[in-house]
C-alpha cells in the first residue's frame, strides 16, 4: 500500500506531475459535485437544480487554472531538485 501511495503521489516525471494534478482536480470536482447535489436533494427548494448547473459549468473555470498552477509549482520543484543534483 505504501508503494502504491508513493507511486501515485510522488511521480518520477513531468508527465506524472501533470497526471497527478489532473487526478487531484478531478477528485475535487467529483467530491464537490456530490456535495452540491446531495445538498440540493435535501434542501427541497424549488429551482435548486440551477446550482448544479452553475457548479458543473463554472467550477472548471476555477479548477483548471488552479490545477495548472499546481503543475507549474511541481515542475519548478522537480527542475530545482534536478539542478541541485547536478551541482553535487
């Protein structure tokens, strides 16, 4: 189990970093969608379904740049670690 977690959350390449960012973004999106959807089911307010549409349409506009920013930070971190190894 420890090896699986290490392999998923500590990738060994830039493509792995990108995959990690997309995986985390999808996980946050699905979790948030379930939260919004279940809240609407329990609310009983007429017209509450519009919040699901707003979430499905507008949240990716926020989530994609955040995931890209995380990828850039991971890529800079990987580059600096490789640079540090070259000087040693």
